C-alpha cells in the first residue's frame, strides 16, 4: 500500500488508461492523463480540468484576523472587500520567502489562505508561532478539495454546470456560496495557467461528483483532465512562479520580480526592513527569461555564465515551450547581466551553450510573445 497522500479524486484516476502518477512532495498525483503536450494545448485552445486538492487551506477568523494577515504578508490585505482575493507572499525576517499564497476575504473577520501543498506544515507552524490577539487559525486542508477549470472554453463549460446563470466574476473575485454540479462550492477566478478559468473549492466528499459533472458538461467543448506536467508548462510560459524554484527561503519576492505584490508603504510586516534595504541598495539578483540560441533545453539548477566565463546564476525552470516551440528558461542571475538582449551561457551536459535574455512572460493570453 502506498505511503503517499492521495486526494479525494485519486480513485477516479484509473478511469484514464494513460494516467501516470508521481510522488509530488509526498502526494501521489497525476503528472499526465493523456500526454503533457496534449493537455497543455487543450488548456490553451479549449479547456483542461486539474485536480489540485493537494493545496492547503487555512481559515483565519477573529476580530484581529485582518491585522494578523497584514503583519504576516507582503501585500495590503486592507484593500480587500468581502468577495475579493489577493496574491501575496510571506517572508522571513531576512527577506527570503516562506511561501506565496492567495488570501480570500470571506467577511470582515473571516479569511481563507490557500498555500502550497509542500509548505502546509511549515506555513501552519510559521503562522501559529506569530498569532496574537483575537485570532483563530484552523487548518481545513483535509476536508477541502480543489478543482481548477482552465482555458478559453471555461465559461461555456461552467454555464452548463450551474443551475442558475452566474453573475459576472472578475479576476481575483469569488462567490462564497455558489452551486456547481448540484454541490455547494466557493467559486473563484485566480488562475495559474495564463488563461481564463475557475477554481472550485468544495468538500472532499463532493469532489468526485463535481469532477465527473464538469467533464460531462465540457465534453463537447473539448474539456479533458490535465495533470501536473501541463500545469507546470502552462504556468512557466505565463511566468508564474513555482515555490522551490522561482521562490524559496533564499530568494526574495523582489529578486523574483514580484515587487508589485510587496507593499512597502502599507505598514510593518515580517521581512519589510530587509526588503526595503534590498530595494534601496539595489536588488542583487533578478529573475529573467532566457531563450537558447544554441541547441539545448535549459533545466532547473543548470549554471549560467557571462561571456567571460564567470558564474552569474542558475536556471530556476526551463523547457521546450509547447505553445511557442522554443527552448526557454527562467534564470536567477546577477542584476548587472539582466538587461534584455544580454548574451549568457548555460551549462548543459558539460557544455556551455549560448542564450539571450528575453522579455517575459513568454506567453500572454490571446497572443504568443516573441
């Protein structure tokens, strides 16, 4: 018997003969159902359905919930109204990243935090260690499932899966009490693929019915299940960070190019002094896009050099882009080499191959970037 954790949808994976599961941070999850490229292209052209129930969810309630989250995260949670969500980060005192997450404001004194699966225990310990005042922190991850519907056909699919027409839902807004496939859900639009779509938070018990209902509703629209492989290539093309690669304890949000989500003028938060110093003195490293000129695919942890042969950083993520058919990477390198058009060299299998620093995101909805 597997010692890996499984989501409530795991028993349904066997309905897909080509499914292949891997150990992902202690979870047995599908890297693909029918093929990574096919699933990637479905999300770009039609729609894909992702089981992301391994993600963590915490409820934060109490009179001091807002001030607690404000102290723990880099964005400005006071800007939120009920029904709005916000991308943000948690930092250590030295400016490195604890995690990136999404905050949902359910009510004035009630919030939901959605954190990365591999960081659930660490984040819970970090948050618990800083609780003060009237704050109750509750881990609801095991009872909550999460299904993501992504792609240009998402609206058409969702329209068939709901009983009543949905009100217009802007990005980073949500409906706490919606009904999808006959089940009560929290329905949001945040996304991790560069396409339109929905996140469906539901009880673990309801997840199988919603999964099956959405696949049936979207069959005529080209909806197919998609795994972690496509999720990674999709987020990569859109330059969305993955914790452990573009963000980590040793990589700050400013180095990762996420300064928009760091509100240094919104009051004190853990890590603010270090980030302010980094900004004032000059951000030492920057996350850039690179495109291979020589033949080769940049992969995570590959070393990057300047033209004089000096080590200037490393690749954080890289692949042959399924959408653009180009060998691309994200690399964290010394800031002095980060200008667009700069020539760099990536060490691949013992050889240093030429690449150029290019604009990101590599892909924007509706148009591929060159």
